[in-house]
C-alpha cells in the first residue's frame, strides 16, 4: 500500500506570465516556462475557454523548462473522476511571534525575571522534543542605592533592566524592545521629542525620561517589554541540495513569569507567528523530493560528503515567491488478478504577480475539479 506522506508526485514550475496554452495545440507548441493541459487520449490541449462538455476525462499537464524539455504531471494521466483534492495557496510572507509583558510594578531589592522556552525545527533537529529554555533575571536596587523609594520602583527602570539583560545575552535568541503602554504627549514630558502612540517603540533614553517625569509629577506613564524571537537559517542550495533545509523559519516562544514578576501584576500577551508559504527555497526543496520521479537528478549521494554526485536541475528560483496549486488524485491499475489504486499528486508553482497565468489557471482548475 502506498504511503501518502511519500506518494509519487511532481512539481511543475512556470516562468511565463501569459495564459495557459490555448486549446487545440500540442506539447510541441509550448514555449519556455509556459504550462499546458492536454487530453490524454488525443494529446491535444484544452484551456479555460473549453466548454465543460468537451473537458477530457483523462488529462495531463506539461511545462517546458529553460532547456526546452517538457516536464509532466505524475502518472500516465490524471483521471478527473478520481481527483481527491485541489487547493490553491498564494504566497504568504512570514512574520515572527511577538510577546508583550506589561503592567508590572516593582519593589525595592527584589529579583524579577522570565523563563522563555524556544521551539523551532532547528532545535528539534539537534535535540529532539526536549525542552530548550533560558531564564533572564535582574534585581532592583536596594533602598540604600536609591534617592527615594519611587526612584527605584518606577516600572520604566525595571523594563530598561530586563531589556538590557535580554539584548546583552550572547546566545542572541531574542530581541527585546520597549513599547508605550499608553499614548504619550511629547509636550508634557521633558526628553520626549514627539508624541508616541500606545504600542509604538520607545527608546531607552525616552523610557528614562518617563521615569524622571513620573517621579517629579507623581505620574504613571509606563512602557511594556516586547519580545521577538529570531528566525532560523533556512539553509542554502550551494552544494546542489540544501543540507540544512528548514521550512518553518519562525520560532515559537513560551514566556513564563518567575518569582517577583509573577506577583507584580504583570500580564503577558502574545501574537502567533505567521509561517511563510511559497518561498523559492521551499519550492526548490519540493523539486528535490520529486527528483527521482522525473529524472531531474541522478539521485546518487556521496557517502563521504553527503552531497549529490552529478548535477541537480531546479526550475524554481530561490529569489522568487510562488503561488502554488496542488492536485491529488488516485490512479487505478490492474496487475494479475488484482486492482491497485495508487495516490499521486502534482504541484504547479507560478511566480507571484504572474496574474495572466494565475487567472487562467484559477478558471481551468475550477472547471476540471467541479464539472
């Protein structure tokens, strides 16, 4: 029985911002980077203008690469009656997770800190699913080191201490910054040159100015700590294959309040990371996984260097972002006295912004999937 996690599939990458090949043509009529859909019985193309009654029951897809060689969808043909799944994924730019710590009120001569657990695919590759975490702890000054209690217990000064502790860490796992907890009017605070809206960045110097202002005016203008984990390296294809490939480049963090901060009234809010979709290196990696199905690589690996022997041919570009179409289908075959139903798939990758190709594909995919 075939395993759907490693089923036979192919990746077809277009590089021509025009509509798909017009109907009543052949594979020989394709130009470099152009995609076409063909009746598996007649080898004649059809397109998004073809009447639903004339759509073939069995078809295949082809793209001409830069060397003039056609690449085809997996299997002898795609049976419309056995299409299992169709999806479209537009390019999505990744963005990191953000965690904000706010609302704390420190006391004199007390430790405050957080413990941060880091989760990403690089950590999982190195040590498995064993917790990887780090504590960041500071201590507020003793009363003897302060001119007054208020001077040592202003929340902005604790925020400055924690931000410096995190950013000076040699492991460089996080970037900590200060953001305004409320709107700040520049005219009312010496040392603030322009108005700051709630949630906007505050420099360390501006946070110190807020502390001085609070002490002198019995005010409560505060800053929050914003934590952003660093992304991980996705690796390169310099050796033909990517020896350090990571698809999920964002890091998930879990922030826990340690003693002191836990009883200070602090609250923790977070925004989920956005994991990118359709990056060029990811499409290239998908091509790598299909290479032994389509002949784009000898798929022979050196035992000494763990790199490929021979050239590896990619049609995707690492600097291009792609919209991806995915078709999954069954293909039934007969062998002896038995029937076999094998899962196959095809991914079509279209450069972001190639609106003509995308528009015609949208229409045709709808026709062949739902009619």
